[in-house]
């Protein structure tokens, strides 16, 4: 068997943490109990913690080792803040479900936003969270309210442990004015296929050129697995979307992104084409992110040369480095044209 064939037959495994922490009160919730039983059935080391925001003494000799172990640590707790952040441009609000991710995408903005708490936190009080979502929906009625569930995590990658995403999908399925959306790089979609979604959830996959996936997305499902999963999701009647992010300028990017769009077109079933959206996000970084990424992935080929970028001022004076206008326009035009060529009925929601 060739290496290529081997890569295509080996399936990305479900996430199993190395360590599990519980807030004592989390075990009073049915979801907390279920996760505890699951962790015991897997023979995982279980510890207690007073707060899911304060895990200290994680094992590891060096900072890098500690970071790697944190990414494989699951902390089960109660979400106390039930006030949702806004989530432009993809939705009105970010709905909390989990914080942290086991993936190792070099460019991931969680590197910065989670700082020194990169461990994976799962919340057990989903009823409280959904009650809060209902209040937000009522507040905006008769407008539709969209909730993004992947702002701080990749919820599909945790679904076999928490089951939360299915609850959110079914909740929104019953809400005439509520919509859910999330994005994933994992292909473990089977538990979600029979959910009563009522087409109120847009299931999106993050995709990229081969070069980007191979070089910058370790620890996530491979492209062919994501596409296969996208086909299943479309056949289950979900509205489907793709986020091409981050769009990276590298030697040969035109060929890479053209191939991506052709492969999407050639592998997707016709059901997927009925209600398809694309979101396009160019690569950006902050100075802080650059420092962290260089420490955590010292061999990364991710280009972060400030001299080659344009500085874009942001809120609270915190800006980021994006591609200069001419490059951004070239990326946008090229990818947009190819999408419209292959998917004339698709909607491109934004390029940012
Ligand atoms: Fe970050 Fe998404 Fe990669 Fe997880 S899968 S590390 S959330 S970019």
C-alpha cells in the first residue's frame, strides 16, 4: 500500500483525554455523571478541582510539554457566565458549549485567547445555557437570532463525550426564531445525523488547500474525512457550509485553492448543493499570537513577517496583521470566481 493510500485509510481517532478534572458540583448534573462514567470506563486518571478556570500542577517538565498535556486534559465544570458574547460576522451571539480544543492548528486564535489555559473545558449545565439562549431569542423577536457554537472550541470533536451539540441542535430545531451554526475540522458526525434539526442548524466544515492542512493542522481530521462527513451531513438534510480559513498566501496558492474547490465540487453529493454557503477568512495574526506560536510550534512554516503585512487597527487599539490590500483582493477575487464557477447557486457570506 502506498503512503497516500495509507493516509486515506487511516481514520483520525476520536479524542480521548489523558487526564480528566471535575468540579465537584458538575457531578450533580446528569451530563457530569455520564462523563464521569465514561472517563471511568476508559480508565482515565480523574482529579477534582475547585474551579474549571484554575487548573494548576499539570504534569510536564517544560512549558512545551505542559502545553501538549493541557491540550489532552478535559475539565468538566459549570458555566457560570450566562451572558453571551457577540459573534460577528457569522452570527448574533456566541453560545457557550466548551472552551479549548485538542487540535494543534498552528494559527488557531485560541492560542492567544485562552492564554495559559489551553485545556479543554466542557460545560454540564446545558439547560441553563439553553434557557439563556431562549431569552436572547425572545429579546430579538420577531427577528431571527443566530448562535455560533464554535467560537471557543470545536464542538464536533467533543460530541462523543458530551452529547451537548445534539441537544443544542434539537433545541434550535424547535425554536421558530432560533438558528444554530458551528464549524468543525472533525469528521465524527455520526451521532448528529439523526438529530431533529428542522434545518435550523447550519453545519459547516473548515477546509483548506492540501498545503495548509498538511503543514498547519495537526491533530484534526484529514480533508477526505471532512468531505465524506460533509456528504453525510448534507444527506441528513442539514444546510451545509464551508469556511475556507485561514486563506494563506504561499508559493503555489492559486493551484492549491483551485484544487480545493474542484475537489469539493467533485466529491460532494448533489444534496449538498441545494443550500450551500461559503465564508472566506484571510490569515491574520497579532504580535502576541506570533510570540506564542513561535514558542509552541517552533518549526512551523507559518509566515508571520510583519513587514509583508498590513496593520489593521481593531477595537480597543488591538490591531492585527492582514495581507496588504492588493494581495487580499487577489485572494478574494480568485477564490470567489472559482466558487461561483463550480457552485453557481452557492452564497458567499463574507470575505474578511
Ligand atoms: Fe483551533 Fe479549530 Fe484547530 Fe481546534 S480545530 S485547534 S479550534 S483551529
